[in-house]
């Protein structure tokens, strides 16, 4: 009886997990300065279809990255990862800027203003 109950709990947990929405970050509105940073640095790769970088607003491309957590994404932006150079070519971005820019790019395209 206990084994059956345990199996039922395990299977119901698996079924529930299958129906979960993909990971997401709370979108933010960029400041004027952060919008300028996006235009000068991020946009060169993250708004260029055909570039292997996850495109701004493409939640499918961002989902596996977002699942790693915002702290990891910020660290990767600062130190570089794969083809992304350290700092993402943004010499003046602070960790707070990277966080806002990542949240902005990982948000659905419909929530992005002017970018």
C-alpha cells in the first residue's frame, strides 16, 4: 500500500512538472542609459537574426539559459561564454545594467519597447 502511494506521488509529480510553463524572468523597462547600452552593444548580436546569440524577445532561445538563473546569466555576460566576449562588448555596463539588459532581452518580444 505504501509503495503504491509512493508511486502515485512520483508519477503525479512528473505529470505536473511536464505541464509547467518555461522559466522566465520578470521583464523590466530599461532606463534611457540602458537603452543606449543595448543599442551600442547588445543589439549587435542579440538583434541580428542568423547570429547564434539568443535573439531579444525569443523566449524559446532564452528558456534554457534562464533556467540556469539570473546570477549565472550575469556572470556569463561579465566573463564571456561560448562566442560571447567578456562584457558582451559593453565596456561601461555594470552588473545591474547586465541584469536589466538580460531581463529585457529574455522577455517576450511584445513587452520590448522600441528595441
